[in-house]
């Protein structure tokens, strides 16, 4: 959707997904899951991957097992796939444009948080080489093992709870901007009544981006002034 120079909303708080949005961990998942699934004579397609993105581990496990007919229980899949990806997580790099956005929001005292489907253990491993960067966020919600989050994306719970944990006054949904890369994440943000900027994988079916408030090719294309936020200073 194109807005030109029209202000879309007056945003006061920003929530970021992490995998595939701040860090290039989706590459690690795709490669590792592909290897594991190939051992069962199956293929981990991008279509299947897109159905799993953003979900809690147990929910994603059901999707994979049901779609591929794997002879595994959800817990068996989680144990096998976790072993395949865990040691690779520290290789994750911060994606282009991310540092600029985060620093800009911090410079202008805009409260920022992370809402990820990861468990707290996986979050720690993924961010091992980027501790200073991630320490700048007001809070991090790891729905993989957060007891307050009963349902994963595409349900609204994760973003509703993440917003409620900002310092008072807690923002109303229409004042919150969510950054997402997955279809499930966008659906979650929209269900929570929030605006959502989507930065999808280029392979994603265009129809699966239509729920987003705005779609960008990369984080480098973000224009904060369109969201009622201070504009970037000229370089």
C-alpha cells in the first residue's frame, strides 16, 4: 500500500518481532529444518515454512508433522530440530537498516519492545553476540515460554501482552506500531488492533501481505515521519 507523504497514524510505541526481522535467524531455521526433514524423504518448502513462521514451537511442530506426515510426536520434532539449530543461533547477524531504526527511536525516547515466538533460552542464544544492542529495548517478551501468553501468533495475545508491559501510561492499540516479517505475525498485530509494517521474505505470496498497514522491501525503507514519529536527520 502506498501512502506518499500522508501521515498514516500517530504512533507512540513500537514493538518488533525478532526472527527474520531484526536477526537473520530464519536462514538458520530453514537450512537446519531442511536437513532434518530430508532425512525422512520430505521437503521443507517455503510454503510450509511460511505457515510456521511466528508460531510457538509446539504449534509449529503440529503444522510440520501434519503437513508432511512425519512419524514423530510434536515433542520429538522439537527435540530433534532444536538440536539442529541451537548451536547455529550465535551466527545470526543484525539485518540491514535495523541499527538505524532502533538508534533513531532511542534518540527520540520512543519506547520499544520485542515480542518473539522464541523461548527465553533460544532468545539468549540468538542474541549472544548482540547483548548491548538488545539491552536497549524496554522489555522482551518470549512467548515460547512466557506463562501469560496462552496462544501464539496469529492470535493477538503476544502483542496485547507486550503492549501492556510498557511503563505507564500503557498505549492504546492504535498508538502501537508492530514490525513483522511473517503472515502469522501480521494477523496477530491486526487482531490486536495495532498498525503493522511488514518486511516479508521476497518469496512470500503477495496476497499474504495484504493485511499489513505498509509493506517494505527492507528495514532500510522505513520512513518514521509517515507514522507521526520524528523523521531521520539528513545524512
